[in-house]
């Protein structure tokens, strides 16, 4: 028996309480501005120090944004101190691919003397939120981040998450950090200027989460897909809200917000999506690649597992009705695409774990992929979408 008072060890589990603040508004710099103001806490009787950052394309599409931000702060100067002018960063995947932009952001935080109680309010698409969010997560080991997502994808999925990061070594999100945002505000007005392509793009994540968790939402998406694709906000906004809530619920109640466990259901369809994005040199939007990835894993679920073929057809039809083409030349490069399986495994660590479907709302995990069935699934998605395009062309010419 040892009497050494030094050797040995202790396992001490601990948990940290987080609050995820998610708000939905219609005009955040107009009638609803108090929603933002209420989220910015004064510290020790001093006004909250707030720096605003925005996606260049959002600034271009909303020329009055700069003035609105200034007015917002000026009208409540005892409560909010605006730190510098609105900082504009390149919109789209470019910000995640240019590593030196990260250093520039950190330099601005430094010269602005931001500290852990300061707020960075970032207004932009998912790419800008990811990159600015990462800079915020590592500066002083974390400032307070308020996200104002401006695309459907960032409102119904990415903006709600706790992941921040940029691309490195030609790999998606290779450099990043888990960090919960201080708050997220989904504002309908900010969506008005997003391009049609980006508007549609975000709904692949809503289809994804509905297949995993909510058969009723999936039925709603199938029924209203064409209207959503035509930007009918009366049907699109409730879908965005429901999808955001499902993502929030998964993060806050799913028991694994920082993805320590094997199962990664929200990454359904993402092993191929991430690879397709990189293979296309980021010509494909994340949401477009996810639409193809969801289609591939759904068809695979029907070929290699128990998902009824009719359900797989319904999923593809829903994606096509939303306006996804589900086609790109990279789908023909099957071998390179399948390398995405190993890259996905490496990103997560441990053994390969993919989510597949038994039925809508009934996901399960697999650890091995039958390559023959996967190749067949990829071919089937490519040929079904080609067929749909031809049919569409015929309809238009007759
Ligand atoms: N962190 C996560 O959990 C998570 C989850 C899913 C996706 N993502 C990431 O999100 C990114 C994709 O985000 P996205 O689909 O929002 O695309 P995006 O950020 O690339 O935006 C698409 C384009 O629209 C522009 N834009 C954005 N909002 C606009 C507006 N209101 N008006 C006019 N133009 C506007 C952008 O500048 C860009 O050019 C990818 O990098 C993806 O990896 C992250
Ligand atoms: Zn995604």
C-alpha cells in the first residue's frame, strides 16, 4: 500500500451554465431596435462598449445601415458606447479562405481596446458570422458576440450554432473554435436583399433538420416548396423559425453541444457537401452542396438500409421544387468525392460516424459505408436531377 501523498489522480466532472438568447424580429434597426438594446448589458454603470461588423454585400444592399447603426448608438449614448465606425469585411466564402483577414480583425479589436465584456455585433451571411465569430472567440479568449444573420441559411441553421471558424489547407472549417454567442437576432427585413440563389440555398438545412427531427415540418416543406422557392415570406418565415428552433433545441437539449460524442446528426449529408464545396473551389454555396449531400445520403439510406424508396423520391422532389438544381460536374468525380468520407472522419476524430435515415424523423448512425451503394446513390441523384431538368425544359418549350 502506497503512503506517497503526491501520486494518484482525481476525475472531477463539472458543467458550465450557458444561456442561448435567440430573438426573432421584423425590423431590428427600426421598430424593433429595443430588442438589440436589451441584449447589451451595461457593466459597472458604464455604457456597453459595442463594435459593429458587417458583410460587404449587406452594406452595399442596405446603404442606410451605417447611419442606422450610428443612430441606434447615438439615441442611447448613456447605455451604448459605439466603438469606432462600422467595420466592413468581404462577404461570402472569401472571408473564410483569406487567413490574413483574421489577423486584420484581431488588430482592430486590439486597437479598439475591446475586452471580454465588450460586444461585437456582426451582421452578415454564414461565412462572415463564422469568420468574425472565430476572431471574437480567440481575442482575449472570448468577447461577447451578437449575431445578426442575413441569409436564410444563417438564420435557420448556422447563426444558431456554437461553431466558429475559417477554412485552411483547402479544407472547410479546419481552423475554428466552439463558442456560444451572447445572442442571435433573426430579423426578417435583413433577408429582403439576399439574392434568389442564396434565399433558396438556406432551405436545404431546413429539409435536413426536418428529416432528422420533425416529420410535420418535412410535410410542410414538401407542400410549400414551390412557394418558398418563389420567396413567399408567409410560408418561408415560419419554416425558418421552426428550423432555427430545432437547431437551438438540439444544441441546448441534445446533451452534446460541443460535439464530443460520435453521433453528429446535424451533419446529415455533410460529408459530401463539404467535399463538393472544396472540389468546386467554393463555386457551390454551402446550402447547394448540402442539398446534394442530403439527396445522396437519403438515396443511400434507401439503397443500403430501410428507408422506403418513395420517401427518398419525395425528398429529392422537395429539393427540386424548392429550386435546387442538384447538379454539378463534381458529382461525376466519384472517387475524389468519396475521399470526403475520410476527411470527414479526420475532422471529427475517432471512427467514421454518419447519420442515415430509417424513416423521416428516425435517424440512426453507421460506421461503414458500402462504396458500391454510395456510388449508385451519387449516380441516381445526378440522373434524377438531369431528368427533372429535361422535363422542366420540355414544359417550358411546350
Ligand atoms: N457555424 C456553423 O455551424 C455553420 C453551419 C452551416 C454553415 N456554415 C457556414 O456558413 C457559410 C454559408 O453561409 P451562407 O449560406 O449564409 O452564405 P454566405 O455567407 O456565403 O452568403 C452568401 C452571399 O450573400 C451575401 N449576402 C449575405 N446576406 C445578404 C443580404 N441580406 N443581402 C445581400 N447579400 C447578402 C454574402 O455577402 C455572400 O456573397 C459557409 O461558410 C458554411 O460553411 C456554418
Ligand atoms: Zn450545414
